[in-house]
């Protein structure tokens, strides 16, 4: 996980050009490394490394020139994954993941679907949650599958994962358990009753309202350390919850 810290150093020293929001995220990370103990915060190197190494150990790129090669996360991706899974907070005597919500805005063609698919599979398999329910959600079923389909293909191409998981057109499930990863239709009226451990919301800018997000957020109430992660490119219209 050294790249999690190194990325912050490179941002804050100007080695990597960045906007004020990225600089603020890196400043928070560094400040919390120094003072986080006062707020029951702890950055667990092992937890960050476990999540980051999951990608290169078990997952391969499924499209383009890198198809068939292991997914080695770039520094900015390591910062995101390392932050989500490395930061812990002591809540009622338990060390739980600090962050339960995340927002990531990236330009087109930066592998956001690959990153989301990997996070979803990690939350399904390696987060230690019994009966984990992981969902890929978007403004359309087709867009939701832009994350789910790579995850399913990654699973089929991994000898280790394909032995432990059952893959169909509609879901990926851990054999012998109720843990499942599914794409969701965009109709929020049909999403009640979910027990969400992880929701991957793709292309947030395309959501005309917040109904899908709100239903998914409500569905996390029974989980100790759920995660809702939104990732999007920039949209063109301003009349949306994204803006």
C-alpha cells in the first residue's frame, strides 16, 4: 500500500497535477495518518494491501490491448481502493471500515467499469460478509451491465474464482451461500427489499433523479459496514442530482 501514501505525496508536492478536490482528499489522508487516532481512526496497511493485491492476484483485463493480463492498479486507483479498505474506524468497540460512501469522477476511457467490477467482486468474496448482496446499478439495465459483465468475465477467466463462484447471465454467486452479485434495472419502484452490502452506481450523471440511489442507501441499514460507491464521467446537463 505504499502507493496510497506515495500518491498523496506526489499530489501535494506538485509532481502530479491535480484539482482542488483531489488535493483535499490527499490532505485529509495525510492529516488523518498523523492525527486520526484522536478520532478513533486507523489506517490498516494489511487491509489496504489485501484489497489492492486482490486485483492483480485474481483478476485480468477482459478488453482491449491488455486483455488477458493481470490488473495492476495505477497509483490513483490504488489510492481509491486503499482508502476505501485501509481506513478503519472504531465504532462501538469494533474496527469497521471507515468509509461507507464514495464518489469518484474520472474522464472517459480510464477503466472505471473495470475498477468498479473489481471492487464489487472483492466485496462479494473477500470482505468477510455473510450473505453479501452486491449490486451494479445505473440509469439503464444496459449501463448496469457495463460493470456486471466484466465482473462475470473476470470470474470465468480466473481458475480460483471460477471454482468458488457460479456465473450466469443474471448473477454471480458464491457456491453454497446466499452471497450474490447482480445488475439492477433502473426502476426504483421494484428495488424495495434489498439487503445491500455493496452498491456500485455507474454513470451517476445520467440519473435523472435520486430514486435509485436513495433506495440502495436505505437498503444498507442492516449491514455493519456497507459500501455505496458512485463513479461517473462528466455529464452535459445540469438538471440532475449529480450536479
